[in-house]
C-alpha cells in the first residue's frame, strides 16, 4: 500500500499537463507535512533530552528569533497560551538553564527573557544537522529560485499567522 507521500509524488509525476493544479497542491501539502514531521521529531528529541516540553522549544525559538527583547506577554501572544502556562514554561526553561529573566532597569515591572549563551550553543550544536541539511539543499538552487522559495515561505507564514489571529 502506498503512503500518502508516495501517492502525492505519483500524482505529481502524472500531473504535468493541464488540470494538475490540484495534484500539485496535494504534493505541496504532503511535502510540507513531511518536513513538519521531520522537524517535529528533532524538536521532540531535543525537548526530551533537556527535560522540556515541545512548547518550551517553541518558546526558545521565539526568544531566539525575536527582533526585540522578548517579554512573557509577547511570548504568551506568540504561543497562544494563557499567562499561567507561559509562566510555567518560562519557569521550566529557567530551571533547565536555557533562559534568564532580566528586569528592565528603567521600569522594574518589565521582564525580558534572554537565551543563556551556553544553552544557545548547545541548541546550535544539537540542531546543526538541520542547518547543514538546509545549506546542502540551498546549494541545489540558484539565487532566483531561493528568492522565490523564501517569498513563498514568508507569504505562507503570514497567511498562517492571520489564521491564528482570526481564531481569537
């Protein structure tokens, strides 16, 4: 019996002419699910080895990727959690040595979350194979193709963010 991924690949191979849009969309969805599954396996493994939950790893990524210092309130909004759940998440991350809370000097009520440098280095080491796989894959594409891929991913992420916003 063929897996959904194999069926999608076969549909893609057959659907090279007119009317292949549906099969192309199916193949795209199948590949996105497959990639998501592979990344989730890495995240679950990292979380397990560090005594964390998968949500904690999402929080670490949000702190790492934030354009400005992350606060618990912004982390709550980003993850879609209650304030109590975010507090528990940050507590676990702090106990595990991944983040530290730093009070803003101008307003002591403001707390910024900082990724601890040693923990950041450990995460970088753990996820290095993912970065290497991405680099190897990028090398197969020219600049214009990569620009299109990045534009697609940014647009898809924005659509997904808007869906999340509409659910509130």
